[in-house]
C-alpha cells in the first residue's frame, strides 16, 4: 500500500471510531511503528488528527479541533435536533448570521424553509447549499479561507461583519466549562464575537458531549447569549453559575420548551 493510500485509510478509521491505536495500525498495514509515527505526525501537522499516547484521536483538545470533514460526518441526529430547535427562533423576513462549524452547516441547510430570509455567513458549506436558492438572500463573508474549519476568517471577515446588522446570530462552540464557552483558534473566536456584536440577539449552539471541556481561548460567557440550545440540559454547576438573568436554555427535543434560568 502506498503512503497516501495508507494515510487515507487511517483517516477512514478515524471517521469510524474517532481514535486509532499505533500498534494496531502498524500490524494492520504491515509497516514499522516509526512509519506510523511519521504518518500520524504529518496528519497532525495538516490538522487532521491529534496525537495521543499510543495513537491518535479526532476528539477536540485545548488546542485542537478535528477537521470539518470529520465533524460533518459525526452525530448527525444530535446536530439535526439542535438545528431544528434553533430554526424555531427564525421568522420569515429576518436577517440571520451563522458561523463556521458542522452543526451550524446543518442549520444553514434548513433555513431556506423560512424564506424570504437573508443569511450572512462565513461557512463555506452554507454558502454552497444556499447559493441560487429562491427566497434566500445570501451574503457570503470573504476573508482567509481555512480548510480545517471550511470557513472564512480574519480581518476582512471581521471588517465586513462590523458593517452589517442581523436580527440573530447563531454561533457554536466546541467546549463549555462552567459558564464559559471556549475555542482553540483565535481567528475563529474573533469572528464569532464580531457576529455577536453585529446582531440584535445571539444564540449559542452546543453539543452536550462538549460539556466539561475547555480550549485555549475563552470566547464568551454564557450570560452574553439570549438563548443556549443543546441536546441535553446544561450541567448543574453551569446552571447554578448562570445565576439570575435573561438567558433561555432550550433542550433540543420534539416536546422541549425553553426554560429561563436565573443569571447574575
């Protein structure tokens, strides 16, 4: 098996199981452990995986988020339920901002039903899905394209956002601990915060599997959001830390209802 074929096979295994073992890979491909180490090093440098002791994973770390191509294949039902709950906040005629991310991409795919609607996004998957869609005014944010996040980020993106205004911004996060949301990429954080600043209200989308995790950068306090949507209730310690205030937490289920939590 050629090197590129072997590395693609490693990627395929990661998609299936989220983690791979170095010894198993060496035996599977009949190569040395050093060869597998080099494969994993190069794939890590490309941002595809995160090396861990004895192997590699695509699960997020404090400075790592798996490639968009992996994330869009994972936990489709959870993403769909969160996206459907988020879409309930949108009415025809609204202007909506949507950030990068595979969950946000699912939301972008279903918002055409709210037409007429204006969608402002840096998410390349949403741009591709909605370009030419009748009843959808699509404003694609330029900037530096990031293959890892399949999105545009940077100064151009932030400048464009500063000159726009939306009814609601949907932003997602790969980590929540306590009442803080985190992200591992500084440029992505700046874009998310620019969307929040340019919208009348904001909504945080978070997979419950990301509860109890941190990343390199704090990007927001949960109390900054009007709504938080997840597939499970927030951890008890997070709910307590929110205190008395305006944030509404919605659990993404067919019969769920928003519950106002006290906040500082």
